[in-house]
């Protein structure tokens, strides 16, 4: 069990209620724009924005889950948390990849009692095949289950314990920060194309970037282009422009002036489409710069029930084990939500009191003829918005079934000339893209999970890739 941001998108079977829950991590009141200011080489000294107590903001996931249950659930918190208690208490065999990750941050984990207790056995980091248990988090969840609420996690004895450990190790999160935190319902972004009505989580989620690129393709009538280099080149440039805007302009709209309406407007889509059209006609990439940085992690669950209610829920700890520090006595390894802020002061996504950082999660639902038919989301850090883009180009723009949309090979770009293609991408097309000027390489995409419902037959289906 970990504490990290949550974003949720859910859709009632009659299509009359589409809700999003934003439980993104929030910066503490003591956060400020220059707290991670890069050095002359562009690096944050000590990577304190990535690992350690300064990398952790106010956790949101429990507040988000409680809000979902209170407003839309059919079970109590007490009943819902029972399986997690059993897993934390009984444990599971540690797979090799997690054991490798634990060893990679074992030096940091040794610096505090919570890390030593949770990630070591006989003085050595846990190894593959060891049983990983977390009795402290089991006890924490049992306490919350008895109270049938997470309120004391934010405004009670548990919150006080969390903040004492933060203060002990130089973190910024205080009891006032915890008490002030609220998960919130937010209005989803909406996009329509070829009868598909797409609803995705708004900022600070990653869906705006996906929809911006799709809007450019719609303006270009991309779905009418024949499969091949021209269609791929067009999609790449639409994504590159959306990512250039993402990295330069986006942040928490409650704390920064973010031109959301402009970026999703028909006029801007046509302007973007014209730039893409010229670049494709001239056989070249557009000339603009963008700086990417690695960010992995995340999990997505897409579900459908027998009545046709759909939900996609995306949770992230950030990279493996988040901030890689643990609250002693509670077993909580804290997510590194602060790492998703841009470290440059003055950027719309720079740190600040109460701000929520820009992230990559894109839980999404799709309707057709007013009825929900698909829930989809992904895991894979910065690759998630582009993977959703690829799925929706096939499912919405080209009208393919869910399974085919997830099976289609994907590409990834973050606005610069680096272009990643999955291994199944046609080799001749990959070579042609390299000749156009892209720095191509073979790499995996994000993993997308989806659930579909057929309103006519009642059939439920699922796919994962």
C-alpha cells in the first residue's frame, strides 16, 4: 500500500452522469517557486525533487477513494478496504523487478526507521522470492476500517503522526496542509469525432494534450488519409505540437493562467492543422524545441458492471516507490508528487503553495449515441497521453473495435525529434521517418487497459496491452 495521486473518470449506464474525481497530490503551504531551482547544468541539486522528504506533497488517494464511495459507491469504506488489509497483512512473494528497484534505493531507505523496517531482512535489502509484508499499513487500514472513514488520515491522530515524521526528516507537509486537502469532482473535457463522444479528466491530468492532438487530426480529416507514411507523419507532428504546448504552457489552472479554451478551440485546431499540413507536404519535421525527461510508473483499472456502468481509475506513486521514504509506524511509502512540478521558477507548472502538479494520467470514457461504450486508461508515465491518443485514433477516428485499437502498434514523442516506435511498426515506414529527420528508435509504449460495453446486447469485454 502506498500513498499517491488518484484520478478517476466514471460514467453511468444511461450516459446522463459523467464524473471525474481529482485527488492529485498538492504542494504544501511552504512550497515556493524556487525550491527546486536547477543548477548551471540544468539539474536539481541532490535530486531532492525526485527522492526524499521534499519530493513528497500532500497525499490524495485516500481522500479520492472516500469521495468516490460517498457520492457514487454502493459499499462502505470498511467493506471496500478489507482485501487490501489482507494483502498487507499476509504479504506476497516479491517479484524480481521490485526486488531490483528496492536494492536501487536501499541506501536512502537505510536512513530512516520506516525504510529499514519495511525493505530489509537481516540487514540486507529484500530479494526476489522474499515475502513482502506490511503489518503496519494493515493496522492503519484496520483502524480506518473501524472508523469507516479516512477522515483521521487527514484531520486526526494519523495525520498528526504523518506530519511529525515529515518534520523530523526536513519535509514540508504540516498538519494544516493535511487538514486543508480536499479531493474534488471536476468537469471532464469533451471531444467528439465520428460519433464518438470522448470524456477525459481535465488539468492537471494529461488528457488535454491528447484531445489537442486529436482535434488537429480531425481538422485535417486524418481518418480519410490512406494508411502509410503520410498518415503517420501527420499524427507525429500533431503530437509534437501538442507536447510543445504542454511543456511550455500547462500547469494547475487554479494557480496559473492556462489557455485551455484556446488550446481546444476549433480555430487553434485549424491553425495547428495548417502547420502540420505544410510540414507533411514539404516532407520535414516542424522546427521547434522541447525538453523531455523520464517519468515512469502508474497503474490503471478499467471496469464495467452488468448494468453498463463504466469507470477508469488511474493511480500513481510516480516512479518506483515514489519518494522512497516511509512513515515509521504506519508503513506508508510516500509518492513523489512534487517531482512532477517543473523546477524552473516562473513556469506555469513550477511549485507553489497548494498547487497540484501536471501529470500524465488520462482516465477516459467514451459514449456512442448517448450511451457509454468504453472505459480506458494507462500506465507508463509520460507515454500515457500518447498511448491514449493512439487508441482513440483507431477506436474513434477509424471506428475499429476495442481489441484492434489496443493491438495497433504505437509511437511516442514529447515534442522534440526523438521518436519511439514499437517493434511491430512497419520497418519501411520507420526508415522513411528517419530519413525525414526524426531520431527513431524501438521502444515499448505505455500499457493500456480498457473495458467495453455493448448497450444492445449487454456484452462486457476487456482488453489489456
